[in-house]
């Protein structure tokens, strides 16, 4: 997973373009931040996700 995250970060970072979709600098930064969090296995707790779904009247599972 970390290898995939690093490869994706390299793919998107240099020219800001991936598969024809232009990304803004802030978007690339957010993607890199999210990939770093995922590589550290920092995910939202299930309860937090459920609370968010309830807030927006969505159902999980």
C-alpha cells in the first residue's frame, strides 16, 4: 500500500495532471496528506463514520 501511495504521489505531483484531469496544487497536497495518513493506517473509527452518516441521514452497512 505504501508503495502504491508513493507511486501515486509521484504520478500526480510533478505536472499536476493525471489521466487528463488537471489538479490544483491544494488538491495534490490533500491527496498526499491522505495517502500519508493511510500509509500510517490512520483511518476514522467506525463510530465516527456512523455518526457522520447519521448526521447527514445516510445509512452505513
